[in-house]
C-alpha cells in the first residue's frame, strides 16, 4: 500500500464510507417497509416492490448479506484510515496514528455511514429500499455460500435459545391492531368510510340484545283481535314486516310481509285463516348472538327479521337486518334527535326521553356517554342505580348526567328529563320538590 498515492487512499476510504452508507440505509429501508403496502405494490406490478418482497421472504439471508458487506467495508476503511494516519504522522508515532484514525473514522462512520443514511431510510424507506434491491439481489446470489455459512451458524445459536427461524409466520393484523390502523388513517380514508370500517370491526363487540326493539315496543298482529281491526292495522302500518301472535308475543305464529296480504286487503277477503297461510315461519335469534354472526345468519337464512329470545325461550324483542346495517353505516334518518319520538329537546337544554329508549341510541343521537355495559334502556339504568321503583320528581346523577323522573307507570319509568352536567359524580339520588 506504500506505493499508492495518499489521494488514492483517501478516495478509497471515501468510497468505502459510501458503501457502508449504502448497506446501512438498505438495512433500515428494507426493515422499515410497510409490508401491506409492499404487498399491494408488488401485486400492482412495481418491479422494485417485487424484488424487495422476494428479498424479505428470507429476512435472515438479507440481514446476513447486509451485515457481511457492511462489516467488510468498515474494516477495510479502518485499515486504510490507519495507514493514512501512519503516513501523515510517521512510523515513530504508530500508536498515536492508530488512535487518531480510530477516533476520526468512528465519527465519520457514525455521521456519514450510520446515523444520516439510516435516518433518511427510516423516513423514506421505499425511496431507499427499492433502488437498493437492484444491487442486493445479485450480491445475494454472488455471496450466497458465505451468507449460508453465516446464517447456518447464527440459526444454530438461535435454536439453542429455542428460536426457530423457519417457524416464524407471516405478519398478520389482529382486530385491535386493524382498528388502530383505521383510527390512524386520518384524511387518507374519507370520514364516512372511516366510520363504516369501525362499525364493521365493532360488530363482534355488540350483541343482538344491544340493538333489538324491546318487547314492549314491538308492533305486531294479535290473531285474537277482530279481523276488521287487523285490516285497519295493516292498512296504516308503518312497517313492512310484522310478527303475528295469539294473545301474547310469546305465542308467535309467524312473520307477515304486507306484500303477501295486500291482495286480500283490496278484495276484502282477508280472514284469520288466510292471514296464517300467508305468514312465514318465525325465525328465532338468541339474545346474546354477536352482530357479525347474526348478519351472516340473516344472509344464510335469507331473512330480514328475527324474534329475539332469552335462555328460557321467552321473547325479548325483535331484531332486523336494518338494525345491524345501521350499526355499520349509521342511522338512515338525517337527525335522530329531531325525528325520534322518544327524544324531545327542551328549551332549557335538557331532553325529555322515554324510559324505553335504548341507551346506545341515546348516546349515538346526542353524542353522550351514558354507561351501556349493564342495562340496555334508560328505564333499566335508572332502576339499576335506585334499586327500587321510583316516584315522579326524583332526581339522580349518573356520572356526568342529571336525570329527573318525570313519569312512572306500570312499575316502569316512562319519561325522564336528562341534562348533561360538567361535574362528575357517582350515582346519588335525592328528592326534588315539585315546583
């Protein structure tokens, strides 16, 4: 090396530093690639993505290649830097020359071959990894025996530690991780689509009894009624499908689609027997069924409405396909608080709410956070906290909400005045004197 001019040695060190920067940035860029975006680009025909994807199928080989190259060029640079220092300081100062070369090269490698290129690659992995794959692919073929030797020793040590490289499965997102990805998507996903995706992911956390129409609110046809009353009910019905029962909702005969009874209404030939003939057998749904399973069941059974029953077989309400779809796409009405009969805004900022109103619907309508981990209705929430049937003019506070009992009837809370309060407190009941 003494025959080489000093300028040539300096250029060689600079070239080795650049090579070290290439290997360092390649390692960070390859490992920082978004695997799901990489798969998408690869399937779309991006050549750089395809090469990077092939290299990442065996990350142990890729890392082995990069580290072999990086360590080789760094050691070569250290040797040349020491020779340059010896030339500049003289043979009598070899120890000083080695120290100066080590300190200087360490600083240069840290700045120009490690921190700077790795930071750049971490910020822009595709801009680094895709071009780097052009060189890494042939290098891997060329150095495959050496890479195989290094990986064999390394993998053997990993096996001693109980790690099997060949048993590492592909990256998969859990539902919670996918929910986080959707939350972090920001403006990349339109707000409406964002809410729909979250609605789909949340279906498994919501059961049928969370969204069903409670038994007390079910509108159906009682076969014990006079046929003229039934005909009038059918003509004025706001629903296209109605449960048909005898005397009590627990004695369900079937589900009637008004389309099937329409031809009898025009000819006045509808009878109880005819009504039973045109009804479809009832479809029963356990109340604890998660919505994502019930959505599949509706599709499999070609149904749009189900009778919800508890563990004893007693009818608790009904659930429709529309109810589940609204959990995904939102309510079909434009403003629930204005159109729902059970939520009435008041001039003082409070709301008169029917006791049978479902807590989830109240929270969705008014953007509130009433607790929904227990009772499903406002009446149930009040009774749970009071542990008794309250009289009118009783007031209680649940978290940030003040509830005033306006009307009770038939052992139920019929109407409640609710307002949101800034003070958080546990549920405390107190008598409010009528004004």
